[in-house]
C-alpha cells in the first residue's frame, strides 16, 4: 500500500494545521495532538500500515509547502515532526491493545484446551484460529526446567523460533502453562515433539520433557497433556533422570497404583519390618532401589551407593533376615521390587501408608 492509498479522513485538518503554524509560528495544541492520536488509533484498527501513513503525512506536507512562507520552514518541519509523532503514538497504542487482546484470547483458549473446559464443538472452532485441527489426534509434550518459564522469557522464544524455523507452517501450538513449556502437535508427527524436547532441554539448561500419547479429538489434547504431567510427577517421585520420558513407556506405574489400598498393604507387609533396622527403613529401601535399578548386579549397585561390595551384600542379607524375602530369589525379587516401586510412589517410609 502506498501513501496515496490512505483515505483523506485520517489526515483531516492536517494541511490547515501546517498553514496556521507557518502563519503564527505556534506549536500544535493539546486538542490537535489528541485528535492526531485518535486518528492514528483508527488507522491502526482499519489495518493501514504505519509506513504508508507516515508517507501520506510527508506527501501532504510536501504538497502544501509551496503555499507557505519560505521563512517559516523550520516551524513547518517542527509541526510535521509533532504531528507524525502524535499520530504514530496513537497507532502504536492501538497496536499494543490489539496484541494484548489477542494474547488474552490465546491464553483463554489454551486454558480451555488443556483443562478441558468449554464446549468441545466450540473449542474445535476456536482451535482453527490457532492452527489446530482437533478432528485429528494430537500429542502433547511438557518441559519442566529448574525455574518457571513464561511466554515472554528468552527460553520460550528460543524454543519457538527453533521449532518454527524447522517445521514452518505445520499445525503446532507452542505455549507455556504453570511455568512449563508446552508443545501440542499432530499425533503422527513425533519428530516435532522430539525436536521440541531437544530444544527445550538446551534452552532451559536441562529441562526434563514428558510426551503424552496421541489421542483423538478436543478431549484427546487434555488426555495427552495429563499423561505428560503425570509422567513428570512419576519422574520426581521415582527419581527418574532421563531427559525425555514417554507416557507409553510408563504405563506400568498407573497400573500398579490403580488400587492404592492394595499397594499400601503390599508396602507395609513386605517392607514394614525394615523400620526395625538400625537407622530405619530408608537406607535399606535405597539399597533395594539401587540393586534393582542396576539390573541386580551387586557391584554396580554398591558403586552407585558409594559402598563396598561387602557392605552392600551385608545390607541385602539384613533385608532378607528382616523381611523373609531374598532379593536374589526370582520369586521374592518380584515382590520386593513391586513393593519398592510402591514405596517410592507413595512416599514411604517418610509418609505413612
């Protein structure tokens, strides 16, 4: 759009102001500046570009110049500067309000999408505005770093710029929620979520990323998001340190805790006697955790706990004596390992179960 394409109503009275300034040498009045700001807001709301509007003001000043006194050039230039500055101020104010409104609308949509609020049909209509087709299956990745991340943070911008540069106009939604980075992508585009995980890890100095399973429909986004959050919660309780967690790989844990009372009974009955050990149950539970995490290799487990193999073996013998379950026996091992997982999930022995 050229300056000539801007309607005259956005420059109403401008030529007259220049003529009066030339005749009197005065500066623009407050009323005139307010009127220019108001027209700047209207022009922004109408969708005109600021460059075209500035060119139009300069063009009018140039066309008016021959009719003005040659000695008043400095006054006219000062008036043009004031006028354009006021007009641009109004224009930028309207732009800022529009951006804030758009951010509020986007945030409301994201909250509704991730919390499952609002009518699903209406939610699907709103989703198209933000590039999502909720008729397809979607998966959600959530990154949690050492400190909260918000939309305006450099980490969020860095990740968004990297993802957009790599995948362009794919139907992807990048945002933040409760201090975490979130990526919503079509369920058949796992490469997007994997790339997001890599970028989030780099931008936040080691964020852990959880990826939910793909699920169809508007409700599927909520389901996948909750799976990702649950995976992060499991990682915290079980001390899982992998940089990328997939909900599909952790399905055994929700199964184990589906009957909480049964799991609590197993923990109490199997590991309860460890409370009678000198130093309490925690060191022995940590011994079993290291033993199972190392593939039941005593030397590796001892290394992880900074113990000698002899001291570690003594702990296993102590566990056997107190519980009656032998960690080296395949049948007993399964019971002990399940009970240890339950203890970690339930916070035992710090919390009673």
